[in-house]
């Protein structure tokens, strides 16, 4: 496989690089934003045509959910125009593109887990820019995989687990939202799912389209925090317990609306690619690596 990765220093990108570096049958070109500006179509076309990958993995994204409300042009450039440039370039060299998206494309009001065919209705600029990116990729390159995920955490970058551990070292108690629900997803598991899909594409499984991949069991942010602190105490990352108080979304207002329901139905990716949902509790056992 010849694989081009964008966003190599992000949560998922870093894990992808780590995993692909161990595979002898992979030739990889992994780039960060300083090495490749995905919003520059000329630059993208040059890199793609010269490297000539058979798989492009777009792990680059604008992820500042609240800032996107003011920086909508920048969010759209990175989350819509960039993926479109990559997809167009992929199509020119007959490559497949795997593009990472988000639960924020939904309104979060459903009582059920969201399937890939459910109606999208993003509630903020971040979600709108990510949905526009999905649509642009699908239109520009028939050989596409759009992978929606949620509540990502891991060793690299900033995430909820790292924030909780940092706050726990300086506070005796904190409030965590208890009325938003989703599936925490370990970045390493996302990377593994992407590598599995890439291998199957190269081997002839041409099941292109949109897929959901996130963690299980589903929990609230409050319950997720409770488990983080429980494991942190058990492993010595924290030396004393912290009191966690349940709060509501209304108690913690943010510029961008958060989905009350971020639960993603992952049956399709399991049925087609044999990929099981991320076991986030097992991933948390390595919590020392996140602190």
C-alpha cells in the first residue's frame, strides 16, 4: 500500500503513523499542516501526483468547536475545501480516500443511536463545515470512505481524558455534564479501524460510502469522568479522589450547541468490514500514557 496521511500530528494521525510504521508492506507519506496546506489545491495536486498513493487518509481537521462560531470561514476552508481538494486529487490518480468526520453532523435530538442513513442537521458551524466536507468528498471521489466518530481521546493532542486528569490535580471537586450521551472512542482504535479498511480496499473490498465508528458502552460525560478518575486512582495517576458533581448542559453554556445524543450505531462497519466498536474502558487502563 502507498498511503498518504494528512494531519499526522493529530490524535488519530499520530496513531496512524505509529501503526503503519510497523507494517513492512506500506510506503507512507505522512504530512502535517506545515508540510501540506490542504486548502491549497495546487499544492495538494502536486503532492498527490508525485507520491501517487492508492489510499489517502485525511486526518486533518479544524476541531475548535466553539471558535468555529466566529471562525466559520477558516473552519469551512479546512473542513470542506481541504477534503474536497484531497478527494479531487485522489480521483485523478485513481486512489481511494478515507475521510474522518463527526457526530456533530446530527442535531443530537434523536432518542436512538444514529445510523448512517439518518437525516443530518448540524447545529453549529463546526458541524456544518464537517457535513459540507462529507458532501464534497462524496461528490469528488467515488472511491471514498467517510468515517464518522465521536468523543475521541488518546495519548496525543488535547482531549477530555487529559483535561479531566489535569483538573483533578488542582481541584477537590468539579462539575461534569450528565445529560449528553455518547461513545468515547480511543484514537488508536480509530487508526486500527482505518488501517483495516485500507487493507480491505486494496484487497478488493470496494464497499465505499459512509460508516460510523465509536466506542461502547455509551455513557454520559459525567460517567466517563467517573471511570477516568476510578482508573487513575487504581493506577496511581491520581493520589487522592476527586468529587464529581453532575451538572446539566444549561449549567455549562458554550458558544456552540453540543449534541445531547452522540450515540452512533456501528452495525454497518461491523457487518461489512468486521470491525468491532472501540472498547474505551480497556483503552483507559493505559491511562498513564495520557497524563
